[in-house]
C-alpha cells in the first residue's frame, strides 16, 4: 500500500504549486489608474477641558494669526476700566445718585483687567489675573435664567408663558397685587414684567428711576406685563425668589450640581444674596440670591469658570456626552424680545443687525455685567472669550475686530507674551 500511495503523493506535490501559480497568473491586476474608494478621515473629537487641565495651543495651531491675537489682548489690557478698584466707591460712582443705593450684600475690591480667549475649546491667550474670583455683576443674571431654564427642563415649570403666581405657595404674595397677577415667566426672563412693589427693602422704581423728582419716581407710569423692556434689578431679584420657591432649595446648590460640577468648574465661585434676603423653605432658612452686584452680592467667579460656562453654550448645551442645558432653551434665550430686539433672556445680549458689535457675526451673543465683565460667545468662529474690567464705548468691538481679522491670516510665529 505504501509503495502504491507514494507516486500519488509525489504527483500532488508537483501539481499543487502549478495550480497556485495558475491562479496567481489569472488573478486580476489592479490598474495604477483605477479609482479606489475614498475613505474620509474621521472628524477630530470635540475638545472639552478636564477639571484641572485646560489645554493651551498656539494661535497658529487653531488657525489664528498670533500677532493679531496678541494685539487683541493688548487692546483689552489698555482698555482697563478707568477709576477706582475700591468696589464700595465703584458702586457709589455707578448708582450713588439713586435712592436706596446702600449696598446690602458682600462686595470685594476688583482686580486688574483680565481675561482669556479660546478657539475650538483650547486657550490661545490669557492676561491679567484670570484665577481671581471677582464680582461679575450682571453676568449673574445669565446664571439665574439658566437655573430657571433647568426648572423648565425638569418639568418644574411647565411653560414659560404660564403665570408665575400659579407656582407660588400660599404664603408668598409676590404676584397677588392686581398689576402683578398677569406676569408670566417669560416676562421676568426678558425684563418686561414691570413688577411693582418692594423687595429686600428696595422699591422697584428706585433702580434707574425714571423722572426728574422723587415724586415722579414713585408715581412712575405702569406698563402691562410683557409690553415694555426696563432693565431693573429689583425685578430680577423677584425672579430669583420665585425660582427659589419652585426649586425649594438654594439656587447655588442647583447651579453647582446641574452645571458647574459637570463642566469641571473650580470650587472658588460663590453666589450671594443680601443680608436681609433670607426666607423659610420647608422649615429651613435659605438665602434668596441676587441677580447682580447692584447692591452687592451676586456671583463672584474667576475667568476660567466664566469661560467654561460660556463654552457649554458654544457646544449647544452639551459637555462631553452629557446634555447640560437644553438646546431648545438656548434657542429661546437667543430669541429677541418684541420691545428690545438686542436682548433675549437676561442677560443674553444679541448682535441684531450687527449694530451693537459691527465686527462680530450677527449670531454672536454676550453675557454682560457692569464694569464691564463679559462672556463673548461666537458660534460662527468657534470662539469663547472672557473680558473683565473693560471700559465701554467701542473697546470690546475693537478687540473682537482683531480676533476676526486673526482668522483670515495665520502665522507660524509665536505671539509675544501677553502677560
């Protein structure tokens, strides 16, 4: 048997390589000019900074001209708000001519002109003392309206066009007066409520009073809720107290758990109310926070945490794989009011028709506080910028003009030191 099988094995060893060579010769050969399927490179993942590690990049690495970015920084530094850093005197100079102007909340002397610029999420420039937790004045309003938005997201507020009085417990008479009964959440959010009354010892008419005499101030013209825009901190504080009644827990705790912790903010920010703005919620004393620093209090926060807050809106309310703020809420906040087309929800300043900021895209927004303290958000150019203590007039527009110009011509040369 072995002898008979041997010739067959030898034949197989000879035939198999021959068949393989035949198959190789018959295999089609790709033409060097033949089209190959194009495989698109995966888009780079959106960058989100970790809590203690916010990455920096050179301007040219993110498509910006380094020299022009530096010029923008130098303009911001040169435009430092003139006058005192003494906050008690600063507030007196701002509001001292108003009645009831005495501060009733904490204050802190301000730091130098500071800020930072991010593109694609990376820090490309910073100046001053961005780690300093300064009073941010009316940027606080944007934190407040965001907390109201979170209540809406969670179903605690069904519709912003609901009457606020329907959400108040029996012992809260904020909206019992006939003139105040028609106020809706949307009116409070847009500063068109025309709420009438006194809260925390401050009458509504005492904030930026209208008229020539004290008698004119207290007998101001009344407008129907939702018909007239009037920037007014008393009414914003009414919104804060109403939101506290809905959440039934301190608003800083809500903000910390729902926003600031998820986005990796520091533990240095504080949101204060007034010495006399304490209420009882379910048997516990809780401070109702203020919506700005008009009479002290409000948000004390550093530039990095402000930038993180702005960045979550740049990313349409998302942080990594988590939805923080509803994209629908952001659309609502960016919708102009009928009586002020450059203002959405407090404190969303819009660039309608590019009149407020000719150098910026019309879609850009900014959150603004006295001083000025500003979070600038530019979706078109993927930029978030924090500018603190920059004077008014055209200073901010000049800085933005340099940033926009920097996107048109890149440079490989590193920017000069900005500090």
